[in-house]
């Protein structure tokens, strides 16, 4: 009975701690309407409270101490029955316990990899996740502790150790056979092509106190985790993410978000975020909600808002509701905007009335530009939510993009009123001693009812 009690003392608090780390950081955003989401929301509120942040780790430590104490008592009780045992039985028992700990670690890692990367998405809010985790932790812990408790009887201990090893190998085999668990990273699993080489020059055209400013950077392409994207690698990662569940699917999605933002490909980014939202990726929901503030008013943008505001699939908190309301207002749907504003202001955690101002109806803007001297360069249009926002080139700020043709012309249409800025990038085989500079820097591009059409003329020097 003691190994079973010790296994439960280990499994129960660890399952709670592991689950709490995968719950939303706040209930004011958006999370799935999964099975048992109300209980998950209550646990989230507790886990994020000060008592929860203290209680959960202490409970986990107490469970480990209790399991160790029960195992010691079991070993002592069994050693008293073995009068004919050799004097070195405690050294043998310690070796068995250490070996079982290594086998248990292998089984735990393999099983949790499948549970957390294949069966359940982060922030899934499914009450099935902690019970599945509890069941796996209990079985593995019970086998390990039972083998350790039988350390003085080699044959019985070997039987439980073999069962533990078989369980871990079965989890590893399943992960490797069906979910790419045997691959070494996303590049091997998705068969990504070789990363690009060379250099990329990026010029960010901003403003400081109303005066145009320009910051130019030279980036080495092909650096792992920073600039190892490229159109071929992104296309391969996108195909891989659509294939089916795998232990690297979340990594592929994150690779797509950061990669399309690095390549300043707004269409690809929107497609990747749509895919992530359909696969219940919480990062995709967060980025897509933030990107609604500057996305051009197209039919595709309206479909994205409707997908993010699907009450049958998501529970929408007040902060997420406020972003949905503002997006509907920008897209010219005042009735839906008012309804979502009321939801954002409702409840104890809602936005304080008067703090949420919806954008007023105004004509959509357009930016027409021309860039001479850099054929094939990519121009990205980024939004600034307010005057204090940095000139960031992240996926939440990329509104639109275009590739400059031979005539140097580019344009962005159906832009909601707001503040934008441009970033121009071009690839080169080698690093320049002095990167090119753009003449005609317009600074911040402010689209308003009075200035709905802006003209930009740039020339590379």
C-alpha cells in the first residue's frame, strides 16, 4: 500500500503544478471553450493568485518528501524480514533506486512530450489534461517506487523495472513512429532546406518629435533562431504544420510567425496566424488580436475578427472583447462594435467605463509610394498604436507589405485611420562598408479623415 500512496503523493501535486504552468496568464484574454473550462477557469484564478503561487509549489515539495518517507519506511520494513540478507543489501537497494529513477525520468519525459505537445495544446483549458497527466505520473511513479521497494528482492525488483522500461520505450516509440519524436529539432522533422546566406539591409523610417529619422541595420542571414528563415524554409514549415499533430507543430507555428514577420510578408503572416488560430495555438490568438488594430479593412480581415470572436469556440475575456470591439469599429460595423464594447465593460474584471473609446467612422486611407534604386526590395508597412510605441517590426505590427517592381512603385490600400511607418529591406551577397541610405524619408505616416491619401517618394543612395 505504501508504494501506491507514495506514487499518489508524487503524482497529484506535480500534475497540478504542470497544469498550472500551461494555463492562461490571465482570464481577461481569449481561451478555448473546452470540456470543463469553468473548472479550469476557477483553477486558473487560484493558481494566479498569491495563495496559489505559494500553495502549489509547497504542495509539490510536500508530496515528494512524503513519497521519500514512505519509501524509506517500506525499505526498512522489508529489510527486517530478510535476516539472511547480505550485509551490502543497502548499497544494492540504493543502486536499484537510482536505476529506477533514471527509468522513471525517461518514461515521464516521453509521456509528457506526447501529452503537452500532441494531445493538448498550451492553454487548452481542458479538464481532461490534468487527469491524463495525473494518470501517467501515477503509473510511472508507482512502477518506479514499487521496484525500489522490492530492491532487496532482485527478481521482483527486476520485474517492475522491466515494466517501467517497457512503458518508457513504448511512449518513445509511439512519439518517434507517429509524431516525429525521434527527430532532432524542427529542421530535421520538417525537412527544411538550407538557410539563406548573405546579408540583409533594413532601413526603418520613423520620427522623433515630428522630425523624420532613419535607422539602418545590416543582418547576417542564416543565423539559427534569428535570421534562418527564407521563403523556401517557411513554405516547408507551413506544409509541415498542416500535416497533422506532432511534437514539433507548435515550434513550426512559432517559426512561421517570426519568420514571416522577419521577411515582411504580410500575406504569409496572415495565413500562418489563421492556421494557428484554427489549431488552437494561444500565441496565434494573441498576435492576431493585437494585429487587428492595424490590419487593412478587407473581407479577409472581417473573417479573422469573426473567427476570433466565435463564442461557440472561445471564451472572450474583457481585454480580448475590447480589441474585437475596436476592430469591428474600424471595419465599419458599429452595431457589433457597441455590443462587444458592452461585453468588455461588463463584470468585475471589465474595462472601466469611459476608458474604452472606439475609433470613429472615417474614410479608409491609402499610401502610394515609389522607391528608386532598389528593385526587388520589400517594403513593409507597420502600425504604431500610440506615440509611445516603439518602431517594432514584429508580427503584431506588420499591417501590409509589397515587393518593389521595376518601376519602383508600391501601394497600400484600405488602411484604417492611425499612425504607420515604413521599413525597407533588401538582400545582398556581402556586407557593405556603409549601407545604403534612403532619401525622402517621410517619417510617421498618419492616416486621418483629412489626409486619407499619402504619397511617398524614396530614393536609395
